[in-house]
C-alpha cells in the first residue's frame, strides 16, 4: 500500500460539481486494484469531477485531476512514456510526484515551480483503490474479515446503478425487500418473513443493527435453504457492511444444523454524481469447503442486478433525509436511522 502526496494547490475545476465538505473529505472507492495496470491512463469520475488514475512501473497508484495546468487539456487523452504522464496537447511530462519534468518546446529549461499536476490522496486497501479529494477526517473503515485466512474473499462488481449512492446503501441494509426483489433466493414471495423488532445503535464503527432473522431458500453459493441472521452496519455514508450468520434449514424453514457459518459483505458506493453510482463489493465467507468463487460471483451478479433495477426506480432520486417525505415503519429502522445519521453529519450532496 502506498499513499500519493497531496498538492496544496487546487485545480480550477474544483469549482465544478460537489462542494459538500463531508463528501470531499471522505475516502471513496474508485476501482478494484486489479483494474489499473502500468503504462495506461484510466479516466475516473467522482463527485462530478474528472480524474485520472495510473500506476507507476514500481506499483504505486496515482489519482490526479484530469487536467493539465498548462492550458487545461485532459491528461486522460494523453499517454505514459518512461513512467511519466504525457499531456496530449504540448507534450509536457509529469512524473509520479506530479511535477512537470519536461516541456518539449523548451527542453533545456527546468519547468516552472508551479508546473505540477493535481494529485489526490490515493490508497489501495481490501483490493479497492480509494481516493480522497480533500483532507480525510477519518480513516478507511475496517473490513473485519480481510486478514482472516479462514474466510474466502470474493470481489463482485462493478455494478453501475443509474441511481443515488445513499439509495443504493439503504437498499443494502434493508431486509424486508428480500422476498420480493430476490424471490427464490433471499426470500419467498408467497411467504414473506415477519420481521421481529430489532435495534439500531450508533457504535464506534458507525451504525449497527441487532440481528435480523430471515429465511433464505437459496441463501448463498451452496444453493441450500438457510436461516439467516443479519447484523447490518453503516460504516460510512457510502460504505456499508453486513455479517450474515447462517444455519442450515429445511425447505419449510426449520433449522436443521447447530453450527453457524458466516457470510459477510463489505459494500462500497462510488458517487459518480448525485444520481449515478458504481457499486463494488467484497464478500467474505468461512463455510467449509469454500464455495467456487465463480459461483459466488454469478449469484452476486443476479442479486445486485435485481437491487439495481428497483433502486433505479426510486423517486425522488436524491434520498430524502427529512423523514416526513417518506414513510418509515419499525421494520425500516436501519434505513430510518441511516437517513437521520446522514442528516446529522450535515450532508447536503445527493440528499433532499
Ligand atoms: S495543455 Fe498540457 S502541455 Fe499544454
Ligand atoms: Fe437486495
């Protein structure tokens, strides 16, 4: 893992797009680590800002504004030469620190001190690339199973939602949609789960629910009926997580095994803009034997595409954090508390 240095100067394009300090000063996932290989420049969009990502030959990931300070051309249209970003307009070259090292029209001159690109903090963690456009006020949240070798990890996505990121998160921490949106997989439409009262508390890592119990006819990659006990977390406004404890059940929903397995999911939402989101997740599971990762991924592709389709229908697209605009039942407590929590953080971007 490596962190690029942050330049103090701000690009003129910082006046575009999101001005919400909470969003600007948070870490956001912009890709899987494996998406970025050396010698290529990748355009990335975050909070309505155009960025580039590129990887140095020795492995460091860089995320910069997609802007050349000389005349404002897009660096994403350029290329890499000798481990430097070459601007496509006048060929200025920028090294991994963001400094201009060559102006081809004046090759003998040392470039001006201000001839620097606009780098942001960029870090790789849990197989994701994270970026902060401002000054991060908290660290990237902990993925509890990441370092536990008993857990198989499977990355899923990207899933492109034409929808709001907070709506995507709220859907992820919602258990009462399973029988309808994921009928036959995570629930049974003809026999929806009755959700018992549960609690939500603010803890050090964010918001946490108590266990929510549901029956799942095809609860994970094993393809077997499970009784599932979900503990939901909102770690950050756009990073959520659940830990699902499962016990094997019969087709009627009676538990048939004493032991529990764990299936957890670390869910990230990249806010491209207020109404466009890229979801990337990492699932971790400890059942023995470990399932085939391809089966895990195929099932996730189905489930998240079902979620995407419903979340894309929600209106208004920006999530209402004032509770009076929608209806909140006790079974929605996690979503209700999530909205209040966003509001208390003073978030103004992507909400109404
Ligand atoms: S605009 Fe980039 S080198 Fe001129
Ligand atoms: Fe869902």
